C-alpha cells in the first residue's frame, strides 16, 4: 500500500529527475514540463507497507518486509 502527494520544491526534484533522464538518453526537464497545461506532474510516493514474493512455489504469495 502507498500514497502519493505532489512534490514540494519541484526544482530540486527536477534536478534528480533530469540526471536520470539524461543518463538514459533522455532530456533535461524544466518546471514548464510539469506545471500549467503540460498534463505532467511530479508526485512523491510513500510506501506504507512492503512485501516480496515468497519462494514457496505458490503463485503471487507475498511475504511482508519490515520497513523499520
């Protein structure tokens, strides 16, 4: 389970996003790319729980992982 909220301080987030984009052959992103009429927004996802697939042969059997 997770929640998402709009990113505050989008300038710093865009620096990180742009570095990853450039590293994968993409382009630099600007505030104009994620505001106004662009249709794109930056959100920060916050995990409230985490699990991983169990190796017991059962389909989609997940084991909770403690985030603490």
